[in-house]
């Protein structure tokens, strides 16, 4: 059993991860700032099961507030691995509010790295994003492709900066690091701004679906429990390896075109979608497509969930949860 700090623990991926790590027998220290990007009540709901667990503690703090705030907020007990999921998320909004993204995702990450150095914590799993590949033409995306001029949104730039910072701390202080690029994660508790959640909501309300672009863009949608399995494997890897620095894709390796996705969402809620075509959103990439062979080799990562099953699980969750809010 190890002690794992999960930042962004009240969020969509973080809350699932905390549950998985508890099941694996670990102690979990959760941290979240309840960023108002979406409703606090949803995040509190996400944490409900964890809060009843004896090996779980939760602390509210904001990484932007600096090292002293973290020292005050977090207990002094040993932590073996930090999983850093806390971030300002969303590609489109980052174009409108770049400073907020850099403050959270770059300055906030640096405060966390400094806190880890102060506390002598030597292992970090860092959540990066498929968006760092931008419109890289070589597909599927391999982790070793050049990303010299790739980021087309402040969100992407903030995540690639995070990867660079983890390298700096690896170089300076021997921090062991696993950077994982997530690919449009979906499933129960999905952020309300993300396409699948938004589309189900609109279909249920009888509203048309805004389609950004001509519908041919594609995403390598990854079911949240597959992503979480990859993170749990990453934690196990870090616990058994020292002085490592690796970057992996945690995708699904099966891109789905936007119009195909909308059709599948329509089938999941038994409704024929009406489409409202709109211009591409600034900062959006055309296609994401993960080569997952490195994660397979390093961690035994192998996503299991089909889009149909994953959408079904999402719709079921929405049916059970939505009336709460
Ligand atoms: O993998 C990532 O690294 C990122 O994944 C996510 O970004 P995206 O892949 O852009 O997901 P998402 O918004 O669900 O849009 C999906 C598709 O629907 C289209 N889309 C969306 C909304 C809408 O109203 N209409 C529409 O056509 C839209 O144009 C797109 O084609 C996370 O936000 C981000 O935090 C980051 O982690």
C-alpha cells in the first residue's frame, strides 16, 4: 500500500481514479480547488463514495496560491506518488482566457513541483493532453514526434509547458516522471462542457446539435475507466521504478468522426439528431489518433470499452444523476 496524492480529485477523471486507487489498497489524499468552470455540487457528488472511505482524506486548496498555501493545506504524512490531474480544462475557452490557463496549468504546476521538492516526494504522474500534437500530419501520433510548432491553443501550450517543467525537475532533482497524454476522455461524470455530455443534454431537450466544422473532424474518444486503468498502471510503474522520465499516449487508437459520434449518441438516447453546422472552433484540432504501443509495452495498457458500451454507461449515469442538480 502506498500513499498517493491526487490533484483535481473532485473532477471527472480524478474522482474515478481515487476510487480505483482505494480499491487497489492505496491511501489517497485528494486535493481540489473546486474551480467554478462548472458547478461545485457536481464535484461534491463525484467525491461522495470516496469521502466515506477510511483511507481517503480530502483537502481544498488552490495550486495558484503558492507553496505556503500547499504546505498549510496538506498533511505532513509521507506521500509516495503525486498524480497531477488538476488543471483548467477545455480547448475553446482557453483561446478566450489564455492567462487563466497559464496561471493554473503552468504556474500552478510549478508550485506543486516546488512543494514536492520541499517534501522530498520523488514520483509524479502528470496528466497531459492529445492537444499537444495539434495538427501534426503523421498519424497515429507517436510520443517521439517533434512538437516544435504544434500547439494551436493556449490549453495545448499550457500542457506541453507542463511536460517541459516535469523534465526540468527530473533533470535538476531526479524526479521520476510519467507524462500521459489523454485523448478526449468520456463516460460517467464527464464534464458538462464536453461534447458527449452537451449532445445528450441537447437531444433530451429536443434542441439541435451545434456541429463545429463540416463533421469530418475526428477524436480518439477514450472511456474514463480505460484512462483510469492506464493511470493506475502508471502509478504501479512509478512505485517500482526510479529515475525514470517517460511520456505516453493513453488513447483508444480508434478515431471516430464527429458525425459518426453524433449518430452514436443519438442511438444511445433513441433520438434522431438535428444538426446545426457552425464554423470550426478556434483552437480545435482536426483529428486525434493515439499510437498506444508504448503504453502497451511499458504498462500493459489495453483499453477495453467500445464507443457503444461507453455511451451506454454515460447515458445510464446521466439518467441516475441529472435530477440531483
Ligand atoms: O484530448 C484532449 O486532450 C482534449 O479533449 C477534450 O477536447 P476535445 O477533443 O475538443 O473534446 P470535446 O470538447 O468533447 O469535443 C469533441 C468534438 O466535438 C466537437 N464539438 C464540441 C462541442 C460542440 O458543441 N460541438 C462540436 O462539434 C469538437 O469540435 C470536437 O471535434 C478536452 O476538452 C480537453 O480538456 C482535452 O483534454
